[in-house]
C-alpha cells in the first residue's frame, strides 16, 4: 500500500498466499517472511513489479463496456470537436485493448489527430500492449469493418496497424508518484482500478483527474465503482462523469 496504493486487507490473506507462492519458489526462499524482506530492498525493484503483477487482476478486452465507447464517440463528434488534436488518457491500460479501442473510436468519430496516453503500473502488461499482438479469439468483439481496417491477421493472432499504434503512447505510472503529464484531456478512462485503493486515495485520484480534464471533459470509471464526497463532476451516464 505504501509503494503503490494497493490495499490488501487481512481477508485477502489466502489470495495473497496463493498468488505469490510461485515467486517464493522461483527465488528459492523457504519462508514468505523472507520474500517480504527481499521484495522491499531497493535493488529488487523488478521483484516488486512481479509482486504487483501477481496480486492484481489485469482483466480487459476490446470494447469492454461498449456503451462507454458510444458515449466517447458522441463526445468527440460533438462538444470535443472544437479541439483540433484531442488528448485522451487510459489510466490503468493493462495490456492495451482499452486504449486501442479508444483510438478506433476516436478515428471513427472524425478525430483524426487524436493522441492517447496509456499508463499502467505493470511493465509486463505494458510490454504486451506495446507489441500490439493478440490472440485472434480476443478480437471477437471488434466490429468486422474496424477489424479489417485497423488490424492484420498473422496466423492465430491479430496485430495492431502502424496507424493505430502511432496514436497511442504507453508509459509506466505509479499513481503514488508525481504525474509528469499535463492536461487538458477530453476524456480519462480509469475503470476498475480504484477498487484497489482506500477511500482517501480514491478521493485524491478523482480530484487530480478532474484538474486534468478540459471543461466538459469526461471521466469514465467501472460500472461497479462510484465517486464519493465533493468531486465537482456530474454523472451523465452509468460510470461516466462530466467536469
């Protein structure tokens, strides 16, 4: 929690034990306590990344919660059309399906000069996202015309086109650290990420997101999430808030 903000209450004990058992074995350690001592050493930063990967669920897919992309399309074709080069942020992009879907949506909405920042804490999933190669079965939710336009079939995989890849910049970001990016963003997606944080950190994140949104910009969160306290945002659709 101190390093990443991820909250693991005591009722997660069994889950934590099961998920890090392989890491403990791989390092040849006999006790979980030895692993706890190992992972916090400054020289073992790569193991901290492995630990975060093991403890977080990087579930994602193309067009996940399709209604959100319908809202984004209307926003980019309507209120945000005044912006020549709209900027979007996928905050917690996992293996890349979300920001690539955002890029497809933006291009279809006429935002030909869209730029998308995609960040995640995990370097492992960022490597997958940058490669832009996915099993063909994962492309089932992509409309056929868009699949033909923005992807190439290579054996059992689909590969993101260079044009689409050029719209998305991937970077590692720990929400606990300083944020080098500057606004404004026309939309920020942070879906099913804040469930890992306590109330205070969620409140802080939403306030920081709001400051980076353009007036009228949209914040997308998970459908099972909700905003608390005074946040200066207005609910406009399930999981969608407008500044």
